[in-house]
C-alpha cells in the first residue's frame, strides 16, 4: 500500500491515516503505536530530529517515531516512516504517551514593521 506525505499540521488518528492513505511522520508513528497497543504492547511517541546527509536543500529535519516496550528488551524505537529501527541518526527531544502531548517546536517573534525573521535547524554529526 502506498502512502502520500501529508504536510498539514496536527496528528491524524490511526483510522484517518489508513483511510486517507496519507500521513506525516507523526501520523505514521501514531498508527504504529495504535497497532502495537492493539497487540497488548506499551507504546510511546517520540519527537526529535533525523540526521540525513546534508544537501543544498536538506540539513536535517524534525521527525517523529514510536517506541515499543518489549518485555526483556525494554523500550525500542521504530521509525515507520522510513521503515527502520531507530539508530544513531535519530535524536530524541521529547517522549510522551500521546502525540498531542509533544507538539512540534513553535514560537513567535515580535518586531518592528517590516522586520524579518529567518530561522532554521541544522542537524549534523560531530566526528
């Protein structure tokens, strides 16, 4: 089944992601958590960053994934968006039971008329 990337803010329910066949990393993590919980496993939502090789347009991005509690192994991270187990390229910032408890970083800027604010996030590894 092919899914489209959804850019709108907020987190869809698992059923919305399945029926719309579209989702963000937050939506896919929420769907993965719902499936794990249906199987009786504890699940939690993780928000952070994903390191990717830099390019002219990509220096890393905010990202979300799920962690599942596996008896005997503890909490293990799974990234359903890219289909991988969470590794060293995943940088966790916040963990919560529900995605709504961990909104993406947001803020505001007050300045004089005509002022401009340019911000960005660069995720890089230190060797």
